[in-house]
């Protein structure tokens, strides 16, 4: 199957289980951008690659964040973990800049083999403090990730000011031809499941028409995302959830990568 550029129309769900329950769901869209089709990232009036536009994708917003080729960065990460040779294509799933503004809580680099089977996922996480961390999710035996696999990694990056950093994540991915499901559960240091996150939706072909439809359905999607983050913070504060002062990141770097494959396993 040839993976072409697509739009991923999805629903995002977050549910905090304790100390107070808090849940929300909202609609969003992502761009699905395959490494094999980099020349197709410019779409008429609507989308530009490394240039201004109503919607835009910039290499400087991802990976090394220095303007270098973002897929070269992803390949370098895979090479570091001995997976580059088995990965035929990489598909970046991310929100675009909208009118020049972008904030991606998490972007996903879906790394597939010659049969389009999922080999690894680079989960590129951003916090509201301008920092970035990438979790490398893969099976220890490097076999394709199935929809039943739960992959575990220690949480090493501070994100929410209302949640401790100590704990671990469990990731699950359902990478299908027309659909993608992603589930990320967080467990605290006492092994109690505290936060559920789910992303689920369908793919449609990327075109002027589909971009227009996505933009009109969610006209300021990146601004909406950051606004909802702050609105949920207000709600959590009003419920008496303790504010956690931002700790210094463990490696002291603004852009960092967890050697997650050593901690990732089938659960």
C-alpha cells in the first residue's frame, strides 16, 4: 500500500481518574505526511512547507528544531536504536501552523516496514514551557507492533503542572488503512492508573478541498488546543488539584530523547 499525504480527522479524549475526576473530549485534525511524499507537502493556497501560508508545516517545529530536515532527524533516532534499516517509510502525524501559530502537545512519527507494518512510533511531546521530549516506542524484539501490544516507558518529561513526573506510560497503537487509534495511559509511582488519553479517527486524502473542509470545521485548531489546555488548568485548580512546580528536566536539555526501547515491553 502506497501511503499518500492525508488528513486525520479525530477526537481527543482525556480523563483524569483521581484525586478528582476530570474529563473532556474535542474534535481536531492532523496532517498525515509521509517521508516518501515530501514534494507533495505544498497544496495550493492552503498548505505550505517551510513557507508562510494559511496552514504551514515547518521543519523547525520538529525534531532538532533548528530548521534541518525533520525526517533526517527521525531517521537518526531510528539509526541510534538500530531500526533504520527495517523502516521503509515514516509518516508524521501533526497539527500544522495556522496563521503562523502552532502548538502540538504531541506529534507521532509512525515508522513502517516494507509491508506497511508498524515497527516503531516516535512520540514527540511538547509542553507549554517550550520544551520537547521524544519517547521511542517499539517492541524489544523489533517485530511489528500489533493492536494488542501495550508498550511501557518511564515518564521522564514534565508536562502538566497538575501531575507529578514520577510514574510511567503505557502506549497502544492501532495503525489501520483508513483508521488510527492511539491510547496512552499514565500510572503514578504507586502503579495506580491516573490519566487516560485516547485519539481516534479516520484518514481522508489531502487536497485543497479536504484542507478547506478541515480548516472551516476547526478554523483555529492550534489556538483552540492551547486555549483548552489553559481552560482545563482553571478547572483543575478550581477542583483543588495541587499545583506542581515545574522541576528541572532530567537531562537539562530543551530537546531530548528517552532511550525508551530499553524500558518498553509488551505488557
